[in-house]
């Protein structure tokens, strides 16, 4: 079905009440919010959803957010949200939301950026762009998939690296402002991609790029220059 994988359009269009069950701090400005969602139809790693908040006076705010959890986490989903300056929804989550609060969710949405675990995946993200990619990594681990998966992520500093406690040998981190002793500081370059593309798996990589507009343009340009086919680069832009 165009735009979706695995879930009917009717199922994805239903608003469901979700209850906040856990809040986990990831970095000083980023936290993960875990929800129990009765009737959630499931998702494919890389998909997102629509979240709706309704104030007491009837004011409604809606936002799209990538799903961070693996689809194997039945009955629950996780969203990892950056505290955006002036953001009314992210601001509510970071300053007001408490366990037990309820919101409305609709989805999952989009099939273009989804990775069902059927091809080697090269994941490239920056900042909160790592969120849908982490869903793919978690899916890969939960299913014990043998398909190659590698992730290259960019963050300002080690303190700003989302999911730092979970990242394993499949991940290489690039730091743009400060880094541990002996680790170069700077923007992602072709030198970071070269060793990943050199280990080209049978059939080649499917590349998934997620981040700001400027990062997405930069990373996809590096991939093309390194020989990655344009039709095998999937991009999700934030902002």
C-alpha cells in the first residue's frame, strides 16, 4: 500500500489514547518517553507517527515524531524528544509531562524510510536524526539478524550523543565541537564513510540518512561522491 508498510490505511488513521509510563533522560536536552498504547497495530523501524495534545481550553497541537522503539516491543512505543527552544509540544513533554499523563497517537506513517530488515543497512544520522535509526538497530539486535548493519552518527560532544549507553560496535561516532582525548573534532567527511563503503556487502548497502536539511544534503553528497547509488539513498529531514 503506498506510503505504508504492514499496516492498513484504516488502522493507521485511528487515534489511540497512549499513557506515559516512563521518562528516561538521554542527554541534558533529550529524553525518551515510553507509552503504553492499547491496540497499537505495530510499525516498521524508521516509521513515524502523529501525536496530538489537547489543552483544557480545547487548544490542539499536533506534531510528527519518529518512533524510537523496535516493533518487537508489543503494546508500547517510545519517542525520543529534543527540548526545542520555544517548542510548545516538546516543551510540555520536558517541563510538564508526568508518568500517567495521556496523549493521542495516530500511525504508523510513511513507508519510504522504513527498514523491515530485509537488506544490508548503512545508517547515517546527526543529533536527533539518530532516533529512527536506533529503531532499526534495536530491531536488528532483537531479531538477531545476520544482515550487515552499520551506523555513523554525528553529535556536538559525547554528552550530546543520544543513546550513548546503548551504542555498540556497529556504531561510529563523529563529534563536531568536543571529543574524548585523541579523537578528532570536526564535521563528517568522506574519510568517515570510506571504511564503511569499503566493506560493501553482497547486493550493496541501502543507505538511510536522517537529520537537519543541511546535514541531509551534506551526508547524501558524501555518499554519492563515494559511489553509493542515488536510488539507494533514503532521506528523512528534520526541521
